[in-house]
C-alpha cells in the first residue's frame, strides 16, 4: 500500500517545485506535437491552470481565476468530452492522444510520459468508497476504451490493452488485456504471431 503514496508524493513534488506554469505548458505543447489546437493539449493546459490558481492568496484575489477555470473546464468537458479536474495529480508530459468520452476521477494520479486515449475511464469501483481512484506510474500506455476502476496501482511502463477492464494491480512493464483484464506475456504473444505468419507462407 506504500506504492500509491510514493507515486502521489513523487508527482506532486515534480509538478509543484521543478517547473512553473509556463514551463509545464511548453513541455506539454512539445509532447503533443507542438500543436496547440489538439483537444488533449487544451485539456491538460486547463488542468495545469486549475492547479496553479489554487496557489494564489488570498481567496478573494483567486476568485476571478477560479471562475475562469470553471468556464474553461466546462468548455473542454462539453466540447471535447474530456473530464480532467484540477485535483488530478498529473505528471509531466502526459499525452491525451484523442478526444471523446475520457473521464478521469479527481483523485487519480498519472505519472510522467503516460498516454491516455479516447474512451478511457479512470474511476472508482464502489459507491461507498468515492475517493478510491487508480494510480498510474510513469510511461503507462492506456489503450482506447480501457476502464481502470478502484484503488489500484498500475506500475511503470505498463500497457493496458484497448477495451480492457482493469480491477486489480498491474505490475511494472506488464501488459493487461481482456474483460476482466489479465496479465499476458507480451513476448509469448509476439512468438505466437510470428509462428502463425510463418505457417501461412
């Protein structure tokens, strides 16, 4: 149970102490192919702005920025179908590859260099535990339509297959596919594909 806490602290320290808002946005812009029109980039920028404005004191001075944030958040959610609240602990260079039906729980943590694709849900599993949310490590690759539910940890470098439903922890560098998701040996899959291709020759 110590891993999620370590991940949460790691992301928070990187985000809050290493880069200022404009440096984060520039890094995100480069990660999104230097295209400011991408919906994923815009969603990330609004999230970064939401985090930054919470540091403004006093609250009275912050109020206009909070109104602006809420307007931008709703615009991104309603136009692009990306729900990415400012309370998400978002690592550096996180890429939201496409738009549409992306829902991320406010207590999620997403590590550096991770990729989120369309139709992905990172949410809680039980109504009586509303604050349980997934923690993704660094370089996690989440396929289109994947669903990750509950207080679980996805290790660094893991791959989540398209349309997988993940209900338990995924080790680092592992690949999870299916409903419910199971861990597969990726190299074994590659060998099987090669064998099938050779047999067709």
